[in-house]
């Protein structure tokens, strides 16, 4: 799993270098900074009946399933966030043809507001980080005052990580609810992004992406 991740990253860096981007030197990643393990195709066994997963080189790990999955499992991703471990199951499913009948809407990302759609709806920017800025500042100061790698430093650092994870979860939850609302309401969703698509110099004013809802 680590070997697969390493060589995947090396291939990605090689492709980036071929495109003319500057690539720095590789450095050692300690266990405290390692947040992701990737089991691709093999090395794991999921036991839904007993709510456990067996990982090679690790053993049997119990889990709480947040949402049932379907399809053929192709891989498992283990991530660490805020002192907790999560398992992401990657499954391959058969999907039906996109539904093309129904209402259409265009969405444009804004500067003053988060987005505006063609029906006139304005989605305000929730600004979760700004609301938690004072708390983040105090936690950062608390970490800075502690001796590095001491128990108090680790506790303070853990609290700071949880605060950042909370903000990230707020953002993800808000985006999920917003996208779910649009998908349930419209059959076709068009979104515009600022800038030019690579290889398309004739496009002026941005790129339009088309999303079709599946039944």
C-alpha cells in the first residue's frame, strides 16, 4: 500500500516536471505526519456482519458504518483527521443514463456572495473561518507557548486540529446540502468558472461546465 502510494506520487511528479513545473526534493515523512493509507484492489477484507475490516500488516479493526455502500469494492482509503480514523470504501457501480427532462439553471460563483443562479437566487458566503477566527487565534497561541512534542503541546495541537476539522466539516456540510438542493430541483445545471481552459484560447470570459442529473 505504501509502495503503491509512493510510486503513484513519483509518477505524478514526473509528469508535472515534464510539463515544465519546478519539482523539489523528496523528504522523509514521519509517522506523526502520515495521515493516509491506501489499499488498492487487495490487502483488505470487509465483514459487514461483524462490522469489521481485516487489513494486511495491521489486523482486524472494528468500525461503525456511516452509510451503506453498494457495488464492487475496488479499494479502501484510511484517513486520520482530528485524532480519529476514517475508512473510505471505493466501490464501482453501474449508473443509468442522465435525465435530460426538466428545469435548467445556471450558477455563477461570485465575489461578494458565494454564488448566484439564473433564477435570481443569491447564496451568501457562510464564512465559517471568519466566525471561528478568534478561537483559532487563541488555540494557535496556546500551541506556540508549549514546548514542542511535549504532552501539553500535543494536547493543544490536537485541539487546534479539531477546530480546523470542525470548520472543514461545516464547509463540506454546507456544500453538500446546497448541491443536493440543486440536484433535486433541476435536471440540468450549468456552472461557469473564471479563466480559460488549457488549449482553448478562443474561449472568452470563462468556461461553462454542464452537469446532468441522473434519475
